[in-house]
C-alpha cells in the first residue's frame, strides 16, 4: 500500500492551482501594502470570535433558547395569568418562583461557559505577531493578531503559529523549505513541507513592495489553494499552489523563521471557515417530551373546558340566587342603601365562564409538572457521577477518567444508531511499526528483539528514536552477505527505504554518550517506520539538505545527490527519486502501492521473484498490514539528461503543470527491477475490533471519516474488522462533476441490482461504500446529496477518505436530516470538532492530537473501546431509567389533577384549592419526586454482564421504552 505523503499533496486534485486566475474572479493582494489592498474591498479583520453571546444579546438569546422547552412557555403563561386579581388562585410569588429558579440556574451555567469562550477569544486575539512596517525602516513590529490585515507581511518564528493564512515569501532555509505541523487542522502530528518560491526567496523584502498576489476567494478546502504571484517589472505570473501557503492553526517546526504575506484573515481563514460553531444540543427524549407536552395541553384544555362549561350551566340555573351565593354575590352589603353600590364580584355569565376556564388552567397546571425537569437534572447528575467513577471507562495509559461535559443528553447515549469515527488517533494509535519484508522473493517475517549494529571503531552508534524489531537472518544477510547477489539485493532494498522519502533526520542526545539518537520527522508515519527500519539494519539517514542526503551505510558515511524527485500522487499511487550514487552511477528508486507498481515492473527479469512477492503481499495484507512495493532501475547519462530537460519544461509550465509532471514521471518510471516489498502495521488501539463487532451486533452502524488516503483507510478497515472479504465495495473516486455523477448512478444501479437478487436479509450481499473528499465536493456543490444518501443508507459500512473537517460535519448532517437515527461522532483532533458538534452526541478522545476535540465534545474518554460499556450499559440504563421516571411523573400528575378535577365538580365549580400551595409543592418535590430520583439513579434491575454478552438487547430496549412512553400517554 502506498504511503501517506501529507494532506496538502494528496488533495491537490481538489485545487485548480495549475490554472491561471483571471482578475475578475480573484482576490488581489498587494504585498506589504495593507492600505492599498483593503481600499476597494474591505476584507475581514483578523479578530475571531467563538463565543455565542454578547452582553447585549445574552438575556434575549439565552431565554429564547431555554423557551424551546414548551413546558417553560406553558408555565410562563400560568405565572402571568396568576398575577391577575380576578384569576389569582395561588400566591403570586409562589407561581413565579419555580420557573424563575430554573431559568436563573440554567442562565448562570450558560453564562459561565460563554465567559470561558470570551476569555479564550481575548487571549487569541491579543497574541503578538511580527508585522513588517514600512514606516519603521522596514522593520518587523510586534502587532496584536486582531490588528493584522490582508496584505501585511508577517514573520513567524520556530514553534509559532501564523496569525492568518499566508503565502510564503522566504524562510530561514536557503532552499526556501519550511516544515509545518497541521495538528489543529487535520489532526495529523507529522510534519509537512511548505516552500517559498525561488523568485521571492532571492528578492529582498523591501523590493517586494510592488508584488501582487492574485488568489481564489475564501473557501473551506484546507487541501487546495489557487493563486499566482506577479513581481513588479515582470510580465510573467508565478503559479502558487497548496505547498506555498501556511494556514492559521499550523505550527512552524524545524525552521528558524518564515516570512509570508497574509491573504486570508479572521473569519475568512480556512480554519475558521471549517469551524461549525457551538450548537445547543437537547436530549432526544426531551424533544419527544415537547410533543407529549402539546398532547397533555390538549387534555388540560378538555378538562378546563368541561369545568367552564358546567360552571356556565350552573350559573344560568342559579342566576337568581347569586346575590346570596358566597362566591358570586352581586352586591356589597357593607354599602347597602348607598347610591354607588354596584356589582363588585360578578361580571356576567360569559365573563365568568372565561374566568373559570383560566382559573381551571391555573389549578390544573400540575398536569405538566415543572418539577419533572428538576428531577431529570438531578438524575442526570447522578448518572454522570457513576459514569465518571466507572473503572471500565478509566484509561490507565493516559491516567484519564471519563468526562461528562454535557449533562442534558445522558439518555441519548442509549439511543445511538449510527457512529461516525475518525481513524487516526481514534481507531489507531498513529504509530507505525515495521513488521516484515519480502526481499528478492524471500519472506522475512521472523521478528525478534532488536540487536544493535556494531559500527566501526571510534564511530558512535546511530539509534532510531523509535525502537524497531529486526529479523536476525536479514541482519546477517546485510552485514555479511554483501558479496552475494542476495546480500546485494538486500542492501539495495534498505538503501531504497533510506533514500526514497522526504524524511528530515534530527540528531538528539541520548542517555548513552556513545550512541546518537535520531528522531525522524516527516509527513507520513509510514515513511518514519520505513526509514527507522532501514536505520535498524544499518542504513542510517543522518543528514538531508535541498540537494543531497548523507547515509551511514554500516558505519561508513556516504553522500548521495538527490537529482530528482516525483512526489507521491494519488493517481500514480507511487513516488520516485533519482539518486546520484558515490560510484557515479545514477539510480531511480520507486516505491508505491502494489496495484501501481506491478504495472511498471519488468516481469521478464525475474518472474519467480515477482510471483513469490505477490504471494507474500497477499499474506501481509490479509493480516491488515500496509504494504509497499520497492523497485530500482539504473539510468544512463542520456536517459537522465532527457528526463531532466522534460522535467524542467513541465515544472515551469503555467497551464496543465500537474498533468505534464505526471507524464514525465510515467516516462521514466518503467522497466523497473523488483527489489521486494515491506509490511508496516498501523497499530490499532486495544480492543477496537472487538468493540466494533459488538456495536454492529447491537444494530449500530459504524462509519469511518478520515483525512487519510483511500488505501490507508481500507487497510485499517480490514484490520479493525469493519471491512470483510465477503463485502462488495462501491468505490466513488472522481476528479470531475461528470465522472462523479456517473459513479453515483452506477452505484445506485449496483445497489438496486443486488437488492433484487437478495430474496431475504440473510442472503443479502453486504456492501461497503468508499468515497473520497474530492467526490464529496462535487456532490455537495451539485445538490446530489439525496443520491449519496440512497447509496450510503443501503451499505453496511461507509468509509470516507481525504475529507476536510467541514465535510465530516456535512456527512453527519446528511444522516441527521434524512433519518430519525441518533448519531454519535467520536474523534481526537481539531479536525474532528465540526463533526463532534454536528452529531447528536459528540465524544472526544484525549490522546496525542491535543485537546481541541475534548473541549468541543459532550463526553470525553481515553479509548475507542470504551464505547461498548458507555453505550450498551450506561446508555441503556440512562435511557430506560429516565423513561420510567418520566412515565411515573406523568402518572403521578394525572392522578393529582383528576383528584382536583373531581373536587372542583363536587364543590360547584368554585375552583377553590383542595390542597394549599405548600402541600402541593411538598407532594410534588419531596413525597413523590425524591424517591423516584433515587431509584432512577441507583436501580440495577439490568445485568451488566447480560448486556455486554447480548448487545442485541440494546436495540430492543430502545424500542420497548419508546413504545411504553407512547402507550402510556395514549391510555392516560
């Protein structure tokens, strides 16, 4: 399987960076002249805001959000009615206090959470950046981030983050290379390479004042960028692509400094455009209660109408006796004989009917109990305590317990039907390990503990930072079999691993002064594992510059000139490097996916080796290893010069540069001699395959949304048992709208055909949909979501590869809008934040990729496998107990209301209270609510062992509780 060479390169097809931009549809940025840049169009400022409220909008917006609970609207109306003298049944303060208390507590909680967001925004906006100031003698002046504007030239130091998206102009490296970590954007901790153009690198900054950058309008695609640069006095335009821009949220690594011009600022940066905002989540059960509240309101209206109607009949029958009636006497007998004597407690039959109706509403208000919401909050608090204290949810490796960050959706954990998961750092540990190799047709998979390589006398031993297990037979072959053909092939195999990569070696001091520890930094963990393996076998990459590399070959340092490099391409699925060797020969090393490599291998050279290698590759992939095939060819001087001329011509082309470079690579990458293949394991987290199996057995669908390439995601899919060999794969990997439309139509035809062939669910062919982010761009842009949904919902497994952060949220939203299934999103990186916030339930993994996902999540935990006890045990219990408590509250209140109803009928519709307000409060809160709250928290009528053993009970329990709730409301 081909390795991952970084997000920015793999998604180059999503960008049109090789086309020349027109002036009409481009953003024009004058380098170093923010005033001129912003004079015609006021571009966004660089201040960012993630808070939901402001001091002016907090009260109305917070109340608006809280009054989404229809019961709150109901109690507000009751409190207002009770303030009228004609309708006052209870004390005015007593009718307002419960609602005011609940609103105040919720408002204080929301205010505190938003204050924390405001504090974070202020800290971010007040950070300092070095901005070039022409008025200060072309010096860099410290400037707050919120004051940075489009067109400013900014200098970023090592381990710093740029204040906005900027195009690189120069770096501390003489070749213009800069290394960035995109952890906060795509969740990957590996370093990625960015470049400054040679034209700007060799031009002093003060001479760039007249330069103009024309770039595309702001968009969410973090993997693509289209722009060109025009220097003052030059007619030609220099093309700029994704490798020339550094985005806000990246960190500069292994580079002393970098200078760039700001092209997108503030809310227009790609990081902010991919931020979906902080949503307000409500429990599905609570939403269902809103509907039931309307139904109960209908019952209440019927009861009150009955009382009002009967009271009208009574008044009509006894209207001649009203002067003596206790509640309806017309005259004030303290003013008998006085002229101003008038009816003071009677307003006519029609008015009295209306008053009696409204008074009945006040008396029967407990039909919809406000105490239920308080009880639910107490139960959720208790449930959260037991989830936090559960030893099954404790991660010893990170010493982290389960965190419950949103108390209002505990019961939603018991209704999840679809899980959307990130891959890197969530299903896997993001740690690649070299496992085995096939060299010259021989399988070497006897992994034993590593043995150190003995170097020449006086030379320090080079030790890779990541320990590597080595095969003893291969080690002996490399060290002592150099004169044999098999030994030379083995040496050439590891030389290819050490040279054909973009790894940057960093030498650090280790505990042993005789040993030098090398930390390999690169864009791909695959490359890190392969280069570390080569170092363990004695081929140690110790130095890299723009034009050469130094490799310590079994104790002897050798210099290899890097004459050419074809980076990994998603179409070619391979990369190649042309190396000038110390013996003056020129060699072409190529490595890539087996599907791509066997098309360029000369199978006539060694057919037995090719056949054996194919067999070994099948055995490696069957156990979930990521495989790579390595080949070599020696180039003649004329072949190299011909390639060099074609490469220079293609690399300087303004139009169609990508296709030209692929054509040049295809011409040189042919007639390769097969060296062998490697097997690398992307280690899964503990218990991931078992967890996915139990979730699927419980009827929960698991979707994987990842920024990795397609081959990597498929490999991990097999490793974690998400994909199986008997599944039919539907692959949608398109580079145009037309091909995407055709792929969707073909997929729908295949789904319909397989459905027609399957007579029952047992014989149905399992389907897996595999789609890339590029295709999703065309689907969402052309409103073909319905067709995508039709295909996805028919599949058992969905793998989305190379997706941007906001695309992940869009996929979750696709299911939320078209089904009633409860969705859960789980991830560990900042690229998962939008997905986590979009899902009904968001879970953050506290792992290696920072804490952005945890801070945006509803729940946080340390391992993916904790989903099993969380959903199948705690979620089931939370949902069942909360449902039973709601049923009890409805039954209790219905009993109470009908007692009052019969009392009203018995007392002649006077609507006097049979129970005073404090007795009513004690009945609702102490005598009946407290016991049910305690039982709802502590009841253990379900067996944890039974649920884990028979997870299919999970779905059955959901259906039973929902049915019981609807049945009770209907009967009542």
